[in-house]
């Protein structure tokens, strides 16, 4: 989730666990500062985006800084700067525990989103995700902010514990809503339907429905509250879903070979590792240059340009080069470097079930 929500969650957890009436009131701001800083720390991996956006997505994001195995190390590192304070030196074990709590609180919330976390890095590259919450959930943020503000005005832990209980009930309801959404959509599709439901912004009643088919995907946007069209018009009731077809090679058979060639390029390996539902975004031809762009359905919203759009471009008979389209732009692109060690690694056909994306000790555990 977003960093502000992580800081709020870490501080509310601190009120619920470490606050007691006998502790001096002057220590509370320090405890909250320690836990809040630690809760924000794992997002420091976003700095990797400015080094290489694609390597950030495929290899760096939610890896080392989100690992349960490395969490004790990071907690120790984060505790060191606070040792300049006499209070921290006296309560060094509590400071370490607060740092561990803050980091763990971010890991827990990020586990709920669809991106995934490499929980046991570096021993395992496996991704784990529950996938019931959108990366920005205003209900979670408001609930935590209200709990923190009200809790600071009332001594004891009751307010914080009550807020965390409400948060748990809300997050648990998202699991139930997803199960209900899956059931009502599956009832309206053939038995062979292979459905995945992904959370959407604004409301826990909105879901992206992805039906994997032999030729690609069928995509629709569901509202559990609407009979036909929801408040956000792209979302519809289960009986009036507007399905659209998406695929990796697109709908133009004349360009299928070209698109497949671009997809299989060795320099495109990291995007193939990153994408769970890869589809063709568009094919551009301008003068003597051809560009083939791909995106991942996990990060497509019906009313916004997809966040992650990567592709291969070439001029006439020259080699393919790796690019990304910058966020919130139509054509503004960035040239990316590539790993020369991948120069001989050609991907299997997109239509093949075999994949070269598996790392040693790597498996994905998606609960959606």
C-alpha cells in the first residue's frame, strides 16, 4: 500500500502494543517516531526505479526490504541512529522491537495487494500475495488516521485495539466479497471458466474479472452493488458485464509473427518475469521504426492509461531495443539498458506452456 498508510498502521500498532498508562507520556512521541519511520523504511526500494524501472519491477521491488528473513537485520540497522538519544540507549530493546514492528506492519499490508512479496528472500525468490486489497485503499487510510488521532487523545490501548479490530473486519470482508464476486460471475460462465478477480480502487465492491481462455483473456469490470451500471460507469452488475478480449499477440493475424518476435527477445526477459497477465498494448509504426508495446492486466484500469507499458522497438533491419512508455503519457518513452548476459536467451512461444521465467527456488503463490 502507499507509504502514508504504512506509517499510520505502524503507529497505530505501536499504540495498541507498546502503550500503557504507567509509561511516561513524554516517551510516546519517540515510540511513534521510531515505529513510523520503520514502517516507511521498506519502501526505500522505490529508489531502484530511478536506476532501472524494469529491474525494479522484476527483481528489486518488495524483495530484500520486505523479507521476513532480513527483517531482524533491517530492524537493527534502523535502531542504530536512535542510539544518540539517552532514552533509546536506555530502552534499546524496545527501540529494536519497535523497528521490527514497523517493518513487519508494512510487510503485512503489502501482502494483501496483487504485486506480491518475496517473503523468504534471499533463500527463495517465491512470490506470495493474498490479492484482496488495492494498492491505495482510502477506507484503510481514513480508518487508521481516525484511530491514531482519537487514540492520541485518550490514554490506554483500547482505542487502538478497537481500530485494529475494525480494520481486520474490513480486510476480512474483502476476502468474502471476492469469493462472492467469483461465485456470481462463475455461475454465468461455462464450467471451464478460469477466473481471477482483482481489487479495484474507490470501493471494495468493485472488481476486475479476468477469464483466462485458450486464446488469451476476457476482461470485465464488476460492481457487486449495481444491477446494470455503477456510479463509476465502467463497472457493471453481474448480469450486464461488458467483456472485452485481450491477448498477447493481438487480434491482427498479419502482425502476429512480428509481435511474437518482439515478445521473445532476450532483452525482454525481465518483463516476461514480471507480468502475470501479459497482453499486447499496441503496435506502432512510424516511418522506418516499429514498436511493440505490452502491459500487464493487473495494472490496467478502465479509465486510466496503464501504469506499466514496456516494449521493443527497431528501425528497419536493426536489432530490437528495450523501451518503456512513461506514466501518464501517450508517447513519451525512455530507453532502457539490457543485460548482455541475456543475449542468447530466447523465450519460448507465447502459446507454449513452457516458460523460462522460473528462477531457482522460485514459485508464485497467488491467492486470487
